[in-house]
């Protein structure tokens, strides 16, 4: 009788151990799941850092544009190809 009880207890413990191992390797919170979540977190952190840097650059550009006309003039020259009143534009073509 005690031997049968020990077998049942052993089988139950074996079953619980198998279930816990199964959850450890495949379920929510498993190694694979945690690894995937960590990778997503790393991607989001890198994306946030890039956007933070871009926002800092844009803030600096806004402050520069608010403080003087030199930045506005430089932007007009580079983006729209505008020239100053006292400048002469010469276009050289290669044959």
C-alpha cells in the first residue's frame, strides 16, 4: 500500500515537473518569449534615442531661426537655390 502511494506521488511530481519545464520553454514568460520582448524593448529604446536626437537638432534649428535672419537666409539658399541681391549667378555647363 505504501509502495503504491509512493508511485502515485512520484508520478504526480514527475507530471508537475514536466508541466513546469514545458511552461519554462514554451509558454508566456518562457525564455523565447522573454528574449523576443527584450529585443523589442531594445529596438524601441534605440528608436527613442534616435528621435530624441532628432528633436534636439530640430529645437536647435528652431532657436536659430527665431534669433536671426542669417539662418533663414542660409536655409533659403540651400533649399530653394536663392541668391542675394548683390550676387551674380553663373551656370557652367560641361560639353
